[in-house]
C-alpha cells in the first residue's frame, strides 16, 4: 500500500481510497469507463495486490507413497531457504485414503488437490483436498467399482474449473482405464470410458492442459501396435482422439507426462525403445507436432548418458528441457540431463550415486530457478533423498534424507505453492448489496462469506434494489460525501475518489493542520481519473512474447516514472525505469530470458506536479 509520508510522526495524512482496497482482476484498466456503475468495475483501479502485501516464503509441497506414522504415505512441506522438511499430513487412516501416488495440484481456490491409490471406504483410492493455510485435510470422493478405481497420476485443472485425472481401471471392472472430472465447487464426479485396446489404456503420468485448452496424455498399453498411444481429450465436448501409436524402434512404454514448449510441440520420453519378449533398449526423447501430426525421435538414450527416463520432462525458464533417468550413468544409478529442443543438444549434468541418492523419480523447477527432485533409493537410510540442482552453477546438493517417518518412496514431483496474501482487509456487507462498511473490517488470507473488498457503503443496513440509487462514499481534499452511484462518473471527473478519506483514528484538527503545513502547500498527487487517462498511454509488444518484449509509454507532461515487472508471486523480477522523464514517447525492453514461461505483470507509476497515473497490465512469456 502506498502512502504519502507525513512530515512528522505525530501528523496524520489522507490516503486515497483506491489504495485501501484489495484489487479485483488485474487486467482491468481505468479505461473501462462505461462500466463504472457496476459493482465489480468500481474496484478496477486498485493496485496489483501481490506487490502490495507480503506473501509466504517459497514453499514446496509433495507426497510420498510410503512412510509416515503408519506407512500410508505423507504430504510433505519443504522450505528450500531453511532446508526444513515437515510432515503436513500423515496418511494413518485407511478410510481417509492411503498411499498417494501423484503430485499435488493447487487449484484456483488456493487449495491443494490430490489422489491416493489405495484407501477409502472401498479401498480403491480417494480424491482429497488440503488447505495449506490451515493444514486441513478433507476427503472429497471415494472411488468405487462402477466409476473407475486406483487413480494414477496427478490432477489438472482445466479451463472449465474442473479437475481432471485418470484411473488405472475403468468402471464396472473394465481393464481399459478411464478419464474422470471432479468439480471442487459442487463435488460432482464424472467419468469418461474412452480407453480400450484400440485407443490405448493404462495412462502414464498426468494430463497436460495444452495451449488450445485440450488435455493431452500418453498410455503405456494399447493402440494399433499394443505399445501405447498419444491422445487428446477435449473437456468442452468430451471428445477423445488418438493422435499417435508408439511402436518398436521409435519408443515404447512412454514414461511420465507430456510438456508443451513455446513452439507449440509436445515433448515426452519413453522408458524403452523396443518390446519383444520383454522391454529392451534405453528409451527415447520425442516430440509431437500438433499442427502437422509429426512424431520425431530426438534422442536415443545410451548407458553412458543415462537410460530409462523416469518422471516427466521439465520445461525450464532457460528454454531447455530437463529430465532424469533411473538407470545408466557412471554408477548405473541414473542421471540428470538437459535437452535443448532448438539445437537438439543433449547434456548429462549429474551422475547419481548411492550416498547422494539413487534412482531419481521426479523433478521440478521452483521460482528460485533451481531444480528440485527426489530419489526412491540411496541416501543415509536407503529410502531416497530430496535434492536440488542449481542450473547457474551446475551444483548438485543433497538436501534431506527420507527417514520413513518423514516419508519414503517419494515418486511424485514437488509443486511450489503460492502463499496466500497476508493481512488483506475485507469489509462487512451486512445488507448484501456488494458495498462494504468502512468501519467493520477483518484481515485474513481468504475472503469470508458476507464480506467484500471495497469500503464504499454509506449505510450497510440499507440495501437499495436499484444500484444506481445506492449511496456510496466519495472523497475529495479530505471532504467526504455520500453520493448516488449514478453520479460516480461525474464525481470522478471532478477529482473525487471512491471510499472514505481517512482510515486512521487521528482527529480532524490534526488532519487539517497537516494539510496546511508549509511542506504540503502543494496539491497532493491524486490517482488520475478515467477522463484524464487517455493522456497517458502504455502497452507492450509483442504480447505474448518469447524472450524480449518492449514496453512503450507516452507521457503528456514531465513525470517521475517507475516501471517494474512482477511475477505471479508478487516478486519484482525486473526494474525497467526509475527516474525523471520529460514529456514524450519512450520504450523499455524487458528481457525475460531468465524467467520461466507464464504470466507476468508490469506496472507503471508516473507522478507529475499534480497528477499521478498508475496502471498494471498483463504480459505472457511463452518460452
């Protein structure tokens, strides 16, 4: 939250209400002028919350198949900065689920969702949620004989908000497996019996949500050759499509899940190359071009560089793919490798040994740029380890040994959990009109029922059924009024702002005295309103982009300018501009080569003699 500093500790000062309210969607702008009458867009001028409020430190969550108090597996919490591993949940009660065999996924509601392979009332596995803010575990669904059993691989949240996953066996005892969806809001479970001998069955890894919204995956068995297939599933139409049959010589027994890179292609690995009486060969790295339906073997693995890939490839921030093998290398204990899809260069990075961990099982990249993974063997207790690999220095570090009590057989990858926003203020909305009482607020990580993010209500006990006649609080130069919502546009043009003038308990006399001090004779900068914003322009191109994007901004007057780029965790990843600029048109290049693909936000603050312009826009890094 940004404040204009008082001249002494005993003075109070006005704060602008746009700075007091937690934001709604970040891609809304002040230029959305016509919708100011609507409740949601009244909040569209709020700051980018993740850069205002502190968030939790980097935290990884994962599961182990065995270990814990009763051998049923664990949910683990790991803090890389302090190298602290704790058991967030021990699967001790078979009715609540036993032996998780998948990574967790953080859904849009902030909770973690996962499955167990065994346990539940039918001992066919369960779907569960885990709230990292309260450490609350909840069993949501028992798998049963008629609707799919033994879930395998991790869940993925599709564009429709539902979670999708796969089971090892289909409904009614079918051996063909199934895809299922689960709606966290309604607890509705639906299964799709799409697998068979021809289309493939027994999926490997988890489903990948592609850029087109479809889900992509691989199976270990079935298809025209019996060696598995690549498939797609469209959640919007429930349409399953077989895309490619695996075959001898080009890879069999696909391992892990697919990844999609900035070129739009799918990449994956197979555990073997041939299948005769038994699997043979060392496995391959392959690509599949969705636009041309072209399958290409990119690398045949060998004993020296690592054999039999495990887990899934990681599409890292440097544009390379990283992976692990369970065998091969100098000690035949597996390796960490990189593969550059643009140059087709394979590099072995680390040979595992027994002391430092052997038989690696999973890998991921965290926001600090390092790779984190697990092994199922080796280490001090022979139960596997947690390790990191620093890409910048090629440094491997064993971080933790699994002991059994803290987990064992951790075959699924960690995920980095986004910390909840701390100390966010929510205001009581007793009359349910969407406007909050500025004198009745609480601070919490998540919005409770009956509370809203704004504090505009003049009378929280008076609900007006005609929103245009609702009276809301507005402020100008420390003068506060209740005005009808239909007059908001007119008041904004006159430099009034939504919300109360003051949130402190200082007396009016002190406030007025501060406003009259010599140091504050000049008019305080105010957030520029919708009528003035057209004078300032800011955009980025290309967007989406790969590598470098240029931010173009126009200043109508001399201004002090700050432009910063933030990631989804609210951290500043780049400071592009910081200083005084003359009126004119400028550009600033943002090089995102060191940042993983995904959504970023850039924020411009331009302050002139008596105006203040702020805007936050979204940009997407594809590489």
